[in-house]
């Protein structure tokens, strides 16, 4: 009986979440109306359908009592099911408009959109209707700050429970609250996000983009997604100024939103210089730009300005897991390519719209490694881990090391599976890393100028799953699919040390 | 002057004793019967039983119009409240002892006019600063800086084998200017002349420019050692403040602390220091952690006897210099005799600091050297000090025992010779032996 009620609460909230997705279809609908595109009927149909499904779930699964206590597990369930359903509904416009003829492609595109990965199976982007392109960008924009965050900000009437689902989607090892009230925090985040989008939009306009491209790219950049409206991504504009501006916008999109919030609230830039993660993030970026520039300089005929620009653009693009390209980096020397692969493994600041491993986790692991070496010399050493002056509880370290382990295992197992599906090693490894890390383009046959359309169908489904797992930072998805009923079997096979009672 | 001292602990007692001996009216408020009796028996002061923030009690000793209130109980909040009350009664100057780092770091609180605290003093921080000062010139017994740090006064102990033993002062020559202000020999202070010789066991007071001190020391046979590694036993507050200061200078700091939770706490507050959970009196641990190679060992536990014992052990094991925290002042004379290089007492240091503050504020700073055998004043000469200006220093008629140790003019420090003339605006360092301290005032008197 008790379980039933909780299931109710989960689907009730998933329903509300779908209503947000339905609302977002207004954007492509308006685009279709503006450009008088015939595919507008798709969204005219999908909007009420999605809304109806959401309303149906809300009504049918109305919880019996007003106050339902959600557990962490329920939060994870709402987020995971919500994301999967959103992607399932999000793929329908692609199928109905005839952009794709199979579910694998459409689901891949939708998931890549929501998870802000930016890998695309669309071969001829410029040939697709503008409404569809707008839908791709809107999925990015929703997924960037998080559907859940928006949901908590607008609809959730969850009280203390909101934190459970907020945590399940928020990125990074340490979750900050901006306000005492979680709904206020979510609202502040979205306000900042919208503000960022506006600024980016204006910058794009100033750099000579047309309004349609500017909106799409602004959505894509602030969400660190990577969908473009051009086949050759940013490279097609051929504008050095635009490349520099986008590189900078991507860099800013990789900054922790808590930091941005504090900066705006106190009107002071000091928080940037106080934040260790920001400093490391900037240092990593500059170092990578320098190294890659040096590597590729001979190839560019010692044209320093172009080499620096291309290097900076791709470093920002990969480090923030955006995935825009302005040149074919597959033609670069291997060292430069490997550097990009390493950056895929790095990620930007925690609490930003980026995916991936996150600088903060690296900082914690480096501290831990240093501590272990020191402990080897001084067996009685006592040390705590710190994140920008704050002391972290032991728990965080365990969570980060396990995250690292899971991340590696998932990448390697996926590489194996992708190789079995027929991909070559480089493509498989970078594809797994790119999808889990939310970057987008990979190397090899799935490189920056190719699309993922050549990948086998099975690989597309696997990649879609990786994107979801990566965007929700592994634990949330695993928690939902962890075999609860058979848990005792695991424990009996692997007795815990010191657990003699059982 | 009428002074009210709240709390008759070690610091309060010390201040009360000094002020009372200087002829001031001192009231002491103490809540503990036993402490009250001790003070009453030993000092010529009036002792009241009670709480220092009790207005009725304060009124009963006629707090209105008192010149000074010093709140030095163990309780930070009580001290702050007493100062606040004193403000309402119009007490001219207040001092509060505040030990919690959360309070004394918080400038908003410290500078809050409602609290009315003129000097907030943290004994542990004072002690840590003192040790850090010594560490910057490890070969010295004591170091004092003047004129924004440009002038240094060192107290150097001449040990057996020093190359300058037997030389007369006039034969000591170096590249740079310096001044041997005094020599402390066999318990008394000598104002040396040129033909006085340096002897083993002397404590020499040397004044010079800070940037040249490294060279100047060589004249007396000292070679500056740089301290790179410091080992602290006990993770007390002093250890924490000290580690913080040393971390900033980039020194290698190790702290050995018994209590695991406390280790955790320290580790959370410090960035680079190596915090070890273990017993500092465990010789194996000390050796494993390299006490034999450490430049400085500082014993800072709560237990005086342990500090003395372990620091001596550390020295035997090879630590180059040792400092021990000793709370009981009656141990102090013994300590340097048994071979501990320097003994630090946070309470005595605090009492000194409070007294420096309380005394005449026309001095920029006052330091007391070698248990009160001499004092050093830093002042700015003004046009009304007719007895100091417009004459070469040798013609000022300064009595034996008073020296112009250094002069700071146009942002440049010089060691003046007898022919230099002081001018208004100069910042000068006056060195005065205890016997002639009272005469300093005569020379500083202002005349229209």
C-alpha cells in the first residue's frame, strides 16, 4: 500500500515535468509559423499530445495525501523516468516531420539534445526545416540548466522533498544551495541562465549572425550543447571574430553558476579569484591552448593567429563539453588530438551546465593522491580535503573515487561493446568518452565533420544510454536500475569485512 | 590613574602587579574566592568578588571616571561585555582578551563602536607572532623590529667558541653601520664603551638596519641560519596560529597532536602543514618524522613539564633549536639554564603587550628587553622637543644608559653617529637601561 503511494508521487511529478516539455514546443511552433513551414503541424499536434499525457499522469497518479515524503530513490526515479519520457516524446517530432525514418536515430538526436551532448545523426542540417532545428536547440536549452531545475522552480510543490530531486540532476560533487529555499535557488539559477542566453544572443547578433542562427547558437552555447544550424558548425561562418567570441562564451558557460550568482548579487569579481576550481579551470584551459598551439603550429604554416584561434576554440569547446567545431581537428598531429581526448575526460566547473567529469572532482582526486603519497612517508598523517576553503566530509571523497571508477568502467565496457558493433578502436573509445562526457564529436569515423549517422543502430541506442547516464552523473540512473530485490544476493556473495553477525 | 582589571588569572595578576608597583590605583574583580585571596595577600590592590559585567559591582568601585578597564577573564564574551559596559560609564581605555579566532578575526565585531574595545588581544596569537619573529632570525635570543620593520634590534648570546670573544668593541668592524647598545652580563646591564671586551656568556644587544643585519651579525661571529623545517608538538591554538604564519612563509611545518579529532580540525584549517596523529613524547615517532633533521622544535602542549622534557629530548636527538611553551612563570629562569633555547609564555607576553598599550601613547612602541633590564622606545621627534633637536647627538647631554639607537628619516634608516643632528619629523629609536628609564621623559618634554 505504502509503495503504491510513492509510485503515485513519482508518476505525478513526471507528468508535471512533461507539461514543461510541452510548453517548450511553443518555440518551434512559432518558428514554423514565422517561416511558414509545413512541418508546423507536427508541433501543433505534439504540443497538445505531450500536454495531455502530462495532464493524464498528473490526474491519474494524484497522491492520496498532500504531504508525501519522497526518498532519495524516488527523486532519482522522477528524474530518470522524466528524462527518458522527455526524450521519447522529444523524438516524435523528428519522426513525424520525416527528418529520420527510424526510432534509433530520432531517439539519439533527442537524447543528445536534452543531455546537451551535441552529437548529431543529422547529415544535412541545412536541409532540415527550421522548426526542427529550433526544436533541437530548445532541447539543448531545456537540458542545459536542467528540466528538473526548471520544474522545481515553477511547478514543484514538494517542500523539503525538492532537494532530493534537485540533487539527482545537479552536476558536481558538492551541491550548493543559493537560497535557504530550494525553489528560490532554482528560480535564481534559471534567471541567470536566461540572462546569459540573452547576452550570448546579443553577442551573436553583433558578430553578424542572423536572428535565427543567433537564437539557436545562443541556446546551444549557454547549455554547452553543441547543435549548430550549419553542417560545418561554426566553421561555416569563416569569421575569426565570431570564433573568438563563441570560444569566450563557451568558457563563461563552463563557470559554476553559484559563482556567477555570487558575483551578480555582490557586484564584485572577487569570487572568481577566490574560487580554486575557477582558477584551475582557467589554468587548464590556458595550458591546453598553449600546448595544442605549439603542436599544430607547423601544420598551420606558422600562422600563429589562426593556430591560437583554432586551438582556443576547440579547447573551450571540448573542455566545456560543448562540441562546436570550426576546423577539422582530425587533421592535427596526434599529440594535439590526444590532448583533446584528455580534455574530454576533464570537464568544466561543477555547478555549470557542462557534463563530464568536472574539474572539482579532479581537484579532489589530486588532493587525495597527494595525501596518500604523503601518508606513505608519514603513516600517522591526518588531512582533510578542501574545496575552495571549505572542508569536505569523508563521504565526498568516497563518492568521487567511486564516480571515477564507474566512469572508467562505463567508458571501457562501452568501448568494448562499440568495438563488437563494428567500430574501430579509436572511434569506439572516443565515442564512449564523448557521449558519457557530453562532448559530442569524437575521433575516427565519428569525427568533427562527420555525423554519427554512419554508426550501427545498436551503437546509437548504447550512445543514447551513455548520454543519459553521463548527464545525470551516473549515480542517479544506477540508483533507479539497481536491482533492489536481489540486493541481498550481492551482499551474501561479498561479505563486508567485520560483518560477522549475519 | 585608576584601573579596573577583570579576572585575576596569570595575565590579570601580572598587569595588576605592574600597574600597582607603578603607583596606580588598581581594582581587581575576580569570581573565584581562592584567586581573590592570593591577589589580596600579594598585591596592594583592591579585590572585589563577582562578575565583571555586573553594573552594580562596577558602580560600587566607582567605575565612572576610571581611566582603564582591562578584561582578561577566560571568557571571551564576558570580556567583551565588560568593555561594552565600561563604554557606558565613560571609561577612557579598554582592553579585552579575546581568544576565539572566530571573534578576533572578525573585523566587523572588533571594530564595532558599541563594543568599545580599544585593544583586543589574543594571547595565543601574540605568542605565535613572537615565535615567528624569533624564527626569522633563529640565531638570536630575541628580535625586535622598529620603524616599520626597517630597524632590527637583536639580542645575541655569545656562546663558547664564538670568534668575537676577547675582542674590544672598537675593534669590531664591518661593512655596515651598527650599534652595540648594551651587554647583559652576569645578571646586569652594561652600557659598553669602545674598549669593553666581548666575553663568553654575554647577551649583546645589537641595532642595525634590517636589510643589512645578515652582514652585521657576522661582526659578532654569527652566521644567519635559515629555518626550513619546523616541528610542533601539541596542536594548541598557539600551534595553529604559528603554523598559519609559517605556511605563508613557505616553511615545512609538522604538527604532532595526540587527539585525532583535534588533528582533523587542524587539518581542516591549515593547507600545507603535515598533521600527525600521535604522541609527541614517543621518541620513535619523533625519529621517524625526522626530528634529527628539523631546524626548530617547538613544544606547545598544555603541560609545562612535558614541553620541557620533550624539547630537551628533541635537542638531544639533533633538533637545531628548541622553544618550549611554559605557562608557570616560576619555571622561566630555570628553563634557559637547562638548555632550552627559548621559553615562551603566552600569558607573560600578553601582559607585556597590554602594558605597552596602556602606557603613554605618545610612543609608537615600547619594548622591554631581557626581563626589564632595558627598554626601547620608538617616537617621532617634533618641533617642541627642544632638548633633542638642533644639536649634534653627542652634545645633547644624554646620560650614560640612554642611546639614540637608530634614526629613520625620509624613509631611510640610519644608525646615527655623535655628529648627526635630529630634526622634527625624524622617527627615532631610544634605548634606555632600566636605571635611567625615568630620565627619557626629561628629554622628550615639549617646550613651547
